[in-house]
């Protein structure tokens, strides 16, 4: 594994040089560079304010319901602490790519909401769901804007560079958490892996449950968000249909996708979930999500 550019931490420490081979020893060295990290409470910060505002996102009116659950999520967030340097990373992301920053906050509250759902067989701790979601795309802040904001399909080279963001986040988290990195860095490294092995960067099939959770809500948000490379976002219905198709192909945990279907249909609580071809919504025209061109 290698990166095309030098990678610096937010405090300007050089972590990896361009072209340097990244292996276990490299990561061990980076974890050892980290001094004691200072944790800062999220309560009463700009991050807390932004997270609360995220509940107003109209695209998720159906899913972020009922209000009591939202209040519960807010209470959980207000008890959390994250390393000071990750606050700086998130501030940097907010400045560089407001859309990615908003996306990160959306993933945190959606993952928290699902973690509180008693009907899911898989048990998630809400604080971990929130924290790991906040960390999952840290690596994107090191991807050039020309790639993040590109209006046309990415070239293979650009796709390759974008695909390094899980690795970049993984390295950063080794630095920010030092020897306790194990509890946190997988959220970055595995969130684009898929259960059938079709994901990246490793193509593994055994994925941590939190990464599975983040992967599902991450894909939902990617589909229903404005993106420079398509004329309009997917409707919530089309996005849910897409996720269900992918779950049926073995890429996503079906339980998690079904939970989102139930939330998205809260107008008819208790309705039997039958997904027919009829009435399915279509993907937007000129959609280049996940597509590449040769040069
Ligand atoms: Fe990502
Ligand atoms: Fe993401």
C-alpha cells in the first residue's frame, strides 16, 4: 500500500511520505509517534450545535422520527468526548468540504438512531456508533477538491486516488489514538468493504458490525445527496430500492436495510414489507455514481 502524496496529520506532523510502502511496521511507528491524546467533550461545542442542526435535514424527515428518539440521540452525543485533534480534523473538513462534513454528521445521527432500535438482532452501542461514524471519512479531507467536486465521471486514476481515503483515515486514527487505535480505526478502513467481498480497499467479507452499519447509511446518504456528477439525487424510495437490491446480492446486511425501509415508510406503520417491481423508482438520468472513464 502506498499514497501518492505526503500525508500530514492536522498538527503538521509528517506521517507517511509519497510512495512509501505502508505496512504493519509503518503503522506501528505512527501509533508510537502519538503522545497522550487529550479528549474534549462534544457538549457545548460548535460540533454539538451542528449535530443538532442536522436533525433538520428535510431529506430525513421520515427516518429521523419520532422526536423522543432524536432527543435520546442528542443526550448520548452530549456525553461523548473525542480527541482534540479530531475536532481540528472535523473543523478542517467543515471548511474544505462542507458537503462531506454534513454527510459525516448525517451518518452519525442515522447510525445512532439505528443503534437504539430494539428490533435489530445485531446489538450496537450508541456511543460507538456515533464516534465511529464521525471518524469514518476523515481521509476525504486529503483528497483533492478537483476529485471530490468533479462533475463528470472520474478517470481510473482519480477513482484510485479517491479510494485511498479509507487508508488515509486509518493512518490518521493510528496517530490520533496511539496504542488504543484498534478500537477506532476499522471504522475508517472497512466502511467501503462489502459482505460479498466486492468492496475496497481489501475486498474482505468479514466486516466489523459497526462498519456494516456505517456502510449501509453511508450508501443511503451518498445516493440521496446532491452530487456534482449527477443531475439530481436519487429519491429516498429509489435509494432504498437500490440498497435492497444490493442486500439481496449479498453486499449489505439485510436486517439493517429492512430497518431503513421500515423507517422510510412510517406513514404506514406495521405495513408488510413487499418490494415489487411495480412502483419502483428509477435512478436519476446522467448518473455517474461509481462509474469511471478510461482517461
Ligand atoms: Fe467513505
Ligand atoms: Fe462516507
